[in-house]
C-alpha cells in the first residue's frame, strides 16, 4: 500500500499512481484533494474510510470503480451519528445502500487464507516451480508435508493486526457550515451587547 496527499512532491505522487496502475501495489490511500482528477481504470473497490462530506464528493469518489460496464464495489464506513448524512447522500444519488456488519477476526482470517490458497493453486497451474522443487524435496525429508504447508501458509497469510487504533469523526460539511454560522451569529450578538454597554 502507498498513499498520496497534498504534501507529496509531484514526482512522488506520479510514482505512486504509476505503481497502482501497474499493480505493483494493491492499495492506494488518498485524501480527497490528492485524489481529484485521477484517471485510473480497472479499480475494483473504493473504500470511503471517512464518509464524504457532501453528496458530490461521494459521487466523485465512487465513480473511480465500475467504469465502462465493468463491475465495482464501493464501501463506506460510518458511525451511528452519521446515518442521517448517509441518508442525504442516498436521496441525492437516488440509491439505497445495503447495510453490512464488519467481519469478525475469524472471518477475516478465513478470507485471507482462502485468497492465499487461490494464489498457491494458481502458481501450481503455471508450472514454473522447477528451481524451488529441490529445496522443497529437501525440506520434506526433514518435516512432514502438513506441518511444512501449514507453516508456509502462516507466513504468507496476512494476519489481523491487534494494535489498538483510535478513530476520530469528521463532521459532514453542512454541519460544519451550520456550526460556523452559529459562532458568527453568537459573535454578532456579543458585539452588539458590548456596543450597548459602551453607549450606556
């Protein structure tokens, strides 16, 4: 995985985009500003880690997958406090999103193992293992096949990271505008109050 954001140089940003297009990296993480104007075909999934702050941004983000008749999936993570904002996006885009629960740790592990097994079987089908066979035969003389394969799958499978993560919510744009307007209104009232006190 690699990320692009506003603080990157143009050359580094271009390098990350090139790697993603060439499938050198599987995941590209981008801020809204850095992602604008990206033209990348073949994107299978778009994940909105933060709910877009307005419907237009949502349409812009998810439009990067499912292009030209291909299939794509857009997933948006929300908290219970953001359900109303999600409803606004659904109304504007005239879509109904299906609610899904996050997968459990065991489901994630099972999915990762399944993906790794698929990759192993694909490698077997290609029959390009000649230079690895002598090493495999030597290992099989020392370790039984089930233990050897289990250890290999463990090393290759992405295991869940148990590092605690603290997330903060980002308020939708319209709420931020409303909050700013309330602050301005309160400021005008306070200023008017000070003027009245001064006149007295």
